[in-house]
C-alpha cells in the first residue's frame, strides 16, 4: 500500500470494511423491522426505473442535512443516532460513500444496499413505476 492518495476502488474497500452491507433480501427484511430505506438516486433514474415502495427519497446532496438527528433540516424519521438506515443508490457505489458519511455524523447503524436499486430489482423485490 502506498502513502499517496487513495484511488476510488481502495477508498471503497476501506469504507466498506467499516460496516456490514446488506443484500436486497436483507434490506427488505430490515425495512420490515423498522429500518429506513433511503433512495439517494437522482430524479432521472427514479423516473426511468421506478421507486422502492416505502423508501424515503433524499437526493445525495441533501442526505446529511436530512438525516442528522440534531440538524435543523432533518426529516421527521431522523429521531436519533441509533436509527437503522439503508442507503440505496443505483448500483451500490455512491451509497457506500454516503453510508460512511452518515457514520461520521454518528448514525452508527447506517449501511447500504450492495448492488443498489439494480440488485433490488433483479432480486424481484417490489418496485413502483
């Protein structure tokens, strides 16, 4: 390992080592037990592919402001740092970085969906179009 800057693949590997990612069926089960599914995909992808029923849509650039339990712009669901959050992007890359950012805010149970929305859909789980 070099002492220089990390490439994105190395950064993702380090970030993902800090928590357990969920597969589509695990995320579905977590949601049934009260986890908050958070879709960070941008509008064009949501319009193209549909939505996960019950998922809260918060685009990536607003995520930390909306989920910080102490923030003035938080969503009503952001009640405490123990909230189980499953971040979902399109293919499971941006969501890993987002989950790590939520960890830095103290949301220690934040994770992401491995494979993102595309894995969810491929698993045959519900999608609203």
